[in-house]
C-alpha cells in the first residue's frame, strides 16, 4: 500500500491542459491542528491541572514560566 502512495501518477490532461498534482495546503495544516493536536494538548493540560489540584505540585508546562 505504501508503494501506491509513493508512486507518482501519470500526468492528467483535460483538453490538452495539464492538471496540477494534488498537494498539501494551509487548510490541511489547520484541520490537522484542530482535530489532532488541539485535543491532545487540552487533555494533557486538564490532566496536569488535576494533578496540581490533588497534590499541590505544579507538573504542567506553564510551571516553567
């Protein structure tokens, strides 16, 4: 399956015009951040806050500042 993803497709043409190949856009980065990175950061922050409230010791990223 990985070989399928790595192989380049033959250049497609429509009425003699070459179509651009698909590429990553800025919106892909935004959606990955919203759906993958942001929830992980939020869950980690809530766990750090919970540990801080229970033990009285700051274990979160914000303790360094």
